[in-house]
């Protein structure tokens, strides 16, 4: 099939492709020409190009070596066959014996049964898999890393060719399109309801030329663009520092500064330069390294490393803008239509700030966690976010109508008329309720029979403190000190921590604030503290266990809290206390820091109140001894419930298997409250269940009088309390605690309906 006896290097192959492309012709003609040149250049009997079509169908659009009548007839779904596997994972696959692979899918119309070895790479552009490029050989050939790299490089040429969308499958052979309504399930990252028009986050400008004429000139261009990008980021930091609205929380600015440091990553810059030296233009080299970064993302499980790769992905977009002299150049705000729902595979923190936030209604991510940098920025901008919607890019088209239910982690694409009406009604009802809640902000949180219930907020960012006044909350029942730590590139120094805590006091004014010491580990990792892998992170080395094993961390945090609270009341509590001995050890560290401050004549708080979090069931059996030592107790319902049921709340297969309103949970909580009342120790509950009106009603029914919840839930819970008779409710709930039921939810809901309690 070819007189070439050895494969050529990437630079020579790119030159041949450049000459072939210069001959012009239709997209199909040029694609066929490319397939022939690649086959010859890589000494392969077959070269095939599969292009992604609507409905996530990979269609054979060109081939050199397979039967020509298979073109446009051979189709594979994503994750179907070897080609579909490459598309699903966006990573290359090299096999000496392809037919023995479990994912191999034989298509008789291609005549490929005589070929054994197989090498395929994804055709990627702007974060989207546009297709798959493959070569095949009759012999069992072990493809080298250099050959894989070469095929990935030439895939850049294919990507720009097929990106125009000029390849059209005949109507009679086309698969299903994307016109039907779709319900997308993910995880809640930030709550709220929103609707708008889908805008796909694709920042890569078209690359007009992929093959370099003069590599030295391209190296000069990349150096100039790098310098321009770094100056633009410096300008953004300065601009954001003076933007009061954008920096109500200091954390987005901290993220931006750390992001600017990553822009100087020498390994990333070196890989781009090497890609240019292989024969690519500066733009194509950046895009290739960007694609490599995404492939690495799919293999990395460590949250910190994944976040760093996401930041590099973001930087690649920004660098491409400078190279192509885009209108924004990294300094402007991207234009948007009204009411936009932004859809992205992944985003870096600065990307979101480029969009006009007055038009941005919601964000849907293929990836992303509540602690990711982009999630923290989204929360600061107060937009609903749904994350972990796998494959969202292939299921949403630009311009699609999208409804987002951030509270339940669900999005609806191209909704039916009935769903549109239903969602519109829900949105109007939600907005009406918010107005009603706002109107009751200044009303006391007192039940119908005169029982006061203190409603506090959970906080973790400066911006959360801004909601204290508007929600009418009594104070901060839980300040998660670990969140600011998670978004810094290094451990915050004493002065930085002191400044942070002092600012929280200032914003809270005369309201109480309960500081929880660092609850890190599990799914909350610090980039500068290598914890290692736990088989079961939720029950592993985390929270107080880390603090006691690394006492310097806890002592520095306590020192900062003491300084910040000088002349005020300090309320501090330790998380994940499993036994009284752990609390004693932690309190001893606190007392040591108090004595240290006294010896140096440092000002101290007027009063120090020390508490513990009840999250581990074992502590219940030492509760009398603990209550002799603490000034207050707080129940962390999120962890407590998962430990009670031995049920990982992060596992979707079991997270909804048990109900927080099960008799076992309420009976346990009733016992905790009873012992605290007997000892005269205040007890609160902080967790997701405190912010749901029905669950809050049940908590009041088992005796809680202090509830801490997200600020947005305060109004709904206060509204629920207006028709509540606590004496009657306590008697009813007490009668249910011995029931064998899976859940008491329906019984409690019926009680609320019968007594005019608004949920």
C-alpha cells in the first residue's frame, strides 16, 4: 500500500499535510487527502476519521484502507467500541491486538477483520471531543510513545478542519438529534432556581493555521503572548482589588492572586515550547498542551492536583486569546444575551469573572465540587450551580432553553410546554416566598405559644456574613474556618488568620460567632498539606485527628482567634470529637495558648467559651463526662446521620437510602437534648436538616431551641414557626420515637397540614 519503509517524524508529516491542505478543495476532499497522507507517513494500512454528530454518534467520515462504502454508514456511540471508548475518555488508546480488547466492536461493513494493531487518539478542540483519528495495521504492532505523540499532533489539523461543521451525514443515515427534552442530574453546589438560554463555555478562538512555517518565529510569539497574559492578569488583580461589589469576600481575590502565580509554571511553559518545536504553530501548541491537560485530569483523583490542572486549562484559554488578538484579550467581559445559563466541562476561577454577571443566571458543570475554586467564586456571585453532570457538553446545544434547580441539583434542557409552565410557576412561587420571608425579617423567631428559637447561620466565606442583616439571623452558629484555608496556595500566616477572624467579628457586630477549628481531610483537602489516600476518607485522618497529630496547626489557629477576639467573647468548638480524651487534649492546647498570651501581656478575650461537635455516635456514651467539661454542644447532623446508618452521604447509590427523619435519628437527638438540658448546657444543631422547614419542625419537636442553617433558609424556617405550638408538637413527636417505620416524614407532614403549619 506504500513504498515508505519507516514512519516519518511529526515535523515532516506536518509539512506534507500543509502542502496537501494548500491544494484546496471541499472539506471532504481535504479530509480524504489527510487520511491518505497520515497512513503513508505512519506506515499504516488504515487511517480513519470518525466525526461526532448530534446524538453523540461517532460517524466514519473518511478512511484510507477500509471499505469506502462504509463511510457515513459505520456509526458508534460514545463508549461503544474502541473508538467510542477513546471519545468517552478523551485519551489515546494503543493496542497490538485490538480484537482481543473487551471494548472491541466489529463492524462487518468496514472489512477491518484483517487488521490487528490499532492506535486511536481523540480529535479535540476547545474542550469538546469532535471525533477520533485512528490508524490500523495487519501485523501486531506495538506503537511507540513517539508515534502516539505524532498522531495526537496531526489530530490538531483534523480538529480545525472538522470544527467548521461542513461534513454532513446524509439524512437517511443520520442518528437521532438533540431535540428532545432532557433531565440532567448532578449535585447541588449552590442552591436557587434560574432559567435562561444555554451558552457553551468555549473560549478557544478558531486556529487558522496549525503547522508552523518558522518555529523560531512561533517561539517569539508565544513569549510575547505569555508576557501579555501575565500583565493582563496583574491588571485584573488590581481592578478587582478596587471593586467593592466583586470583593465582598476576600477569597475570590486570593484565588485570582494564586492563579496569577500558576501562570508562571515553568513545566507548563516548557511543554508548549516543545510542541512548537515539533512543528506546530503557537496556537496549535497551546491547544495541544491543553488537550493533554484534560486527558491527565480524567486520570487524577487527588482534588488538589485536579484543581491545579483546571487552572492550567483556564490559562490555556487565556493565552490563546492573546495569541489570536481576541477582542477581549484577557481584559474584557464576554458579551452575553439576557438570562444565560452557562454550560462548561470545567472552568478555572477567573473564567467565570470574564462573563457579565448581570446576565449570568446559573452554571452547569460536567465536573466541579462545592469546594472547587470556580464554585467558591460562583457562590460569591450568588448564582445557582449544578455540578458533576456527566457528559453535559454533548447533551446541550447553544441556544437551548434550560431550567436549573440548584436546590435539588437538577437541570432541564429543552423542556416541554408542561414543564415550562410548571417551572415558571415554581419560580414565581419561589420569588413570592422570598418576598414574604424578607417581610418577616424583623419579626422575632417565636412560636405561636411563645417559645423562642434562636436561628443562626452557617458561614465559611466573608460574603456569608453579608447575609446576617438581611436574613435577620441571631448570629453565626457555625463558622467553617477551613474554607478560607482551602483556597490559599499556602498555609495562611498568623497575621492573615487574625485579620480574617477580626473582619468576621466586625461584620457580625454584636452578634455571637461560633468558630469551628479546622475540619480538614476527607473531601476537604488543603493544597499545602499532603494527607495521603484513605480507604474511607470520611472515617479517616481528618478534623480534630489531624489537629492533635499536627498540634502546630491548631495552636497557630487558636493564637489567631485569641488575638482577633481581644476584648470580645470567643466561642470556639472542636469538630469530630470521638471521645472525651480528644476534647481534653484539644482544650489543653487552647489553655496553653492562653497562658502564652498572658505571659506576653497580649490582650485576651473578655470571655472564652469552649464547645464540641457531636458527630461521632461513640461520644454519646460519654456524654455525661463531656457535659462537665464543655460550655456548649453542637450537633453536626450531616456527619452524625451518615455514621449512625454507616451510609456514605457522598455515594449516590446509598445517600438517599435512609432519612434524617427516621425514628432512630430523632430518638438519638432527643436523648442528646435531654442530657444537655439536665446538665444545663446549651445545645444547637447545625447541618442541612436544620434549614428545611419540615426537618426544623421535627428538631424543635425533640427539644432543640438553637438551629444553625444556610442563610437563605432562615426566612422559611421563621415562617414555619408562626403557627407552631411547641408543647403540643413535643408530645406528638415523642409518641412517634418508638415507631418501627423507615421514616416519620409523612406523619410529620400530615401533622403540619392538619395544624396549619406552613412548610
